[in-house]
C-alpha cells in the first residue's frame, strides 16, 4: 500500500544522500584539478628557460592521466547530483498529496533540472555569442530553482514542526545566493543536506505515522475565523498547530488541543480569514505529535461558509 507521507520522506532522504555524495565527490575532483593547476604553473616558473619545453612535454605526459581522472570524478559528482534532484522532486511530489505545503520544492527541483539541460546547450554553443547568453539564463534558472527548493524544505520543516529541516531549507537558500559572489555556497548546501538526511532518518526511525485522508467534508470555516472540525483519529496526541493549505493562514488557538482515539470535535481559531472564497472547499491540516513522539499530519476537508 502506498503511503505518500512515508514514501515521500524516503525519497527526500535518498535524494539528500545523493546530494551529500555528489558534494563530496565534486569537492575531491575540484581539489585534484586545483592541485594539478598549481603544480603545472609552479613547475613552469621554477624550470630553467632552456629546458622548459622539454620539461613541459614530460609534465603534460605524466599529468594527463590524473587530469582525465579528475574530470571523470567531477562528472560522476554531477550525475549523482542530477539523480539526487530527481529524487527530491519525486519526494516533494508525493508529500504535496498529503496536504503539506511543499509543491514549491517540486517546482524548484524541476527548474534546476531544466537549467542543467539549458546549460549543456549553452556550453555546446559557447563559441558563439548566443552560447554565453544561454549559460546566463541557465544560471538564473538554477538560482531561482535552488531558492524554491530551499523554501520547499523550509515549508516541510514548518509543517512537521522540525526546526532542523527549517534551518536546512534556509541554508540551501543562502547557499544559492552567496555562491554567486563567493564559492562557499556548496559548503552550506553540503551541511544542509546532512541536516535533512539525519532529521528525516530520525523521523522515519520512530515509525511511519498514519496520515488520514477523507473525501467528504468534515468541517466548516465561519466568517469569524473559527473552524469547527469533526476528526476521527487512530492515534492519541497533542495538536501542535493547524493551517489552511494553499494560504498563509495558521491557527492562533485550538480547543481542545488533545486528540483521542475515535471521534473528536475540534475548534480552531484562525483569526482573520479574509481572502478565502465563500463556499469553496479547503484543506485544514492538523499537525499532531502522538504519544510516541511521531509527527502525524491529519488533513481535514472543510468548506468556507462565511454566513
């Protein structure tokens, strides 16, 4: 049986692992390339003029194999990164079906993949002016995609009440921005994916929470901002927060905030609900911490009835 919550988190965990490995491998390849570059120019500067040509030929002959290996390592890192982005996109696509507001992460991953395709075209046509223009477009799309990917993780952490994942999302956003100016963005991204991997691993290790979904209406939101919900739960726990999906509206108070096994009548105060369309259906997501410490997401279908 497909569990979009569990399967989505597993995909994000795999994607994060691929990104961690990609960063490590790419870093090793980059270090080798830099060392070869310094060795080459250091040798030229220190070599006598009369023997420079012969020495350079010998140097090129001995280093070409190492250079090729370094390039291959970088390419492997790039491939792992692409696989990781595909896994992250898959994970966000699954999780957005549970009511979590993470669709922006899926869009960001898609933009990154598109930017990589455009980059390949740009590099292939770099000998003409249009190639440089295409590369710039690819860089802009990758920047936007990276920011959206970070926002996806930030929203995921917010939805799961996990501050570590929230922090990782912020690090991904910052890494994409500062990498334009200084080349330390990759380090922040590396740290971010380690945080994401360990956090999701911790969530999954506690067991897979049951995510309830119902097609029928189970509540209403009134014009005064109060939502009256009828919730059937298979777990006992504490309702941490509630939000109206597709909006920025979150709960200010929940009564009662304890959830029992069976039927529960819950009243949620959202404060101002301006912007909701009268008699339209929405999903109210309840974030529940059960007695075993797991985070359970319970989406409830409601209708906005202002009068």
